């Protein structure tokens, strides 16, 4: 007898990671519950930078244009000198978009506004978080997880296939699993606060005493709001007044100015910086995403982005497993994402060290466009290396022409959560259609034409190549015309076997 579940997935935590996963599952028609022990959405700006790769993810999820309209670009930093002078500089490299990389600059959106747009998207898909609902216990067996919840209606027990801990650095789920969280405290304590103030212009990010960890303070105008975000190191063991009066005194002392007046404080936090990485991302039917799996200093604007991409990697795999894909597919979540977080922790720590010396520079390494999974067990590649990309790489965008004459971006073809198979001068019928897979072909008799050669520049395919793009925008396989049988085996392993022909497409949008 088949077991009955109240939901396929229970997501614990409705921050950026939990909301990303919920949106992805909702558009695929996967049943879930999203719980959050807070009584309402998070109200602070903590993660305010949306990197180019995350912008691509948000485009796929249908919220990028709203986020651009909500936020704005990062302003230049103004570094004040003790003599009263100053110099302006860019926070990061500024490069023009290319056909393969349409987003080159981080977008500034305070975290509470980002999560507000994500919540709006989730509501459009007919789902909503359950605020004031807390996970108080769970047990798992060979078939699923029994979770105990406490909420406005009292305590209840529910049965789900999978539990996902998106519940932050102090994760109840991680602690309940007994998963280690090794790392180190970095010896830096800082304050971050969202305030209304007068006395500063909003055209630059004001930086005082850069590199002096006793006197440093940054005041950044928060795009999409009338507020500024205050950031600055504080003593490890001192009590800090996070009210308007206390923050005003700190600002006056560190800037040497008496014309900056703090009118109100919307949100403030004092925190110790840590770099920690969970020993495991999966234990049976339970997964960790976001800060539950990794915490790090905020330098470089990597945290929210890495958390969103954790969930984006896991979402399609949970959906595939729900529809019958082998359980081993779920093992690739930890295989792929844990090394990414390890690299991110190293980057954020190096940038923190540079910031303490006043020499921090944010280059391409913070954009996350070069993150990929070429060593993954899901990467099936050709023997030669002539291609511009390899299996596991991020699949670039490209402007192509449809057979009907219209211009089309590859990202338009990828959008929606399905797999996409691109053939380059191939026999299209050699790969049969199936649910969850969209097949397109370049060349005579195909539906796409590379008139601007953007596809060739980005992928450098050989005649007869098939390029398989995963639902999360990475290349799963690159095979030749003689390797179609190998491709068929791969498709079976990710839940796209021929038996699916004739069934409804599981991707809703």
C-alpha cells in the first residue's frame, strides 16, 4: 500500500532560501508546506546585494524585473580622509553586458524588499508561508519524515517525504540531525542598522576611516527606501546601544561630524562574524540549505546569493524524485553545492581580511557566473575539449532567430523549470520527445538559426552535437550524434525516460 503524505516537502524557514524553494516547487505542482517561526516577514536589509548569477535565477523564477524596479545599482563609494577631503571609487568592476552574460553588475535590493517580492510571487502561484509556526521535533525512517509543529492552532504532527532546513545559522534542523558545523569565529564583531537620517547625500556610499577597525563606519543609501544602512566593527565584548541615540553617538565619534542626525531606527543587529560549513547537506530524507548549511562574513555579498542557489539546485531534484527519478539524484545536491559553499567561505574571508586593511576590491569572482559543477556525477561530456563550455558549466545566454523570423534568447527557451536539449545540425528525430524536455535544433530543418553566431561563440559546438541544459541552467551533458544511446541512459537516470511520453508535463510554468 502506497504511503499517504500530507505534503511532499516541509520547508522550515521562510527566508530567501525557503522562499526560492517554495516558488520553484509551486510552479512544478509539488505539494509542500512552508513554515516560519517568526510572526511575519524579516524586516532588515542584511543581504542587500543580488549578484549577476542570482539575477539569472530570479529571471527564471519570474521576479527579476520587479526586483530591478524595486532596487537599484550600487553607488560609488566615497572615502573620506582625515584632512576633510575624499575620493570616489567603484565598489566593483563595471562591465558591459554580453550576449552570453546579460547581467554584469550586482543589484542592490534590501533583503526585506527582496523577500517581499518573492512572497508576492509565491502568492501568485497560490501558496503562502505559515508564519508563527515552528518545528519542534522530527523523526525520519526509510520512507519519510514525521514532523511535530507548534503554531496558532496548537501542536500537530505531519508526515512528509522530505524535510528541508532553511532555518538559519542556528538551525534547529541541523542540530536535530546532529550534523557538525565546524569552522571558526573570525574575531570581528559588527553592527548593521537600517536608519532614517539627515546630513548625507544619497548619491554615494559614505565610508569613513576605511581600514581602521576601531573607527571604521560605512553609511550606504538603501535603494528602494529612504533609509541608510550603517555598518561598522564594534568591540568584541562591549554593550552597544542600537537605538537612535546610541547609533548617532557612534556616527558622530567616527565621522567627526555633528551634522548627521539619526531620526529613527527600523532594524539593527550586532553580530560576531563566523565562517562555518555543515559536514553534510543531506541525511536521509532531510536537507540543509542556506545559512543552515553555511555562514560567513558579509564581505563580497555572497550569502543570500549562495542560499538562493542552494534552493534552486535542490528544487528540481526534489521534483524529479517526486515523479520517480532515482533517489541517487538527490545525493548530487550535497555533491554539487557543498564545494561551492567552501569556496565562498574562503572568498568572503579573504575579502574581510582585505577590508580590515582598507584594500578590498570586488572583481568577477563575486559575480558567481563562473560557478559550475564540471566534476559532478551529473556532468556527461564529450571526450574532446573543443567546446567553449563543458558539461557542468553554466549554460550561457545567446540571441538566436526562430524559424518564424523572431529573435529569441536562449534564456527564454530555458525558462520554466524543464530540461532543454539543443541540437546543432543534428537528426532531430534521433531523440524522441518526452514530458519535461524541450527539444530545439539549429540548422536546416531546425527551429532555430544562429544568424548572429552568438550560439557558436558561446558554445562552439561541432556538427552533430547535442547539448542538454538542466532545469537550473547548467549543462548536464554534451554528446555527439554517435552517443545518443548514452544520452538516453542519462535521461533515464534523471527521471526523463521514454516511458514519460504521453504523460502531462510536470512543469506548470
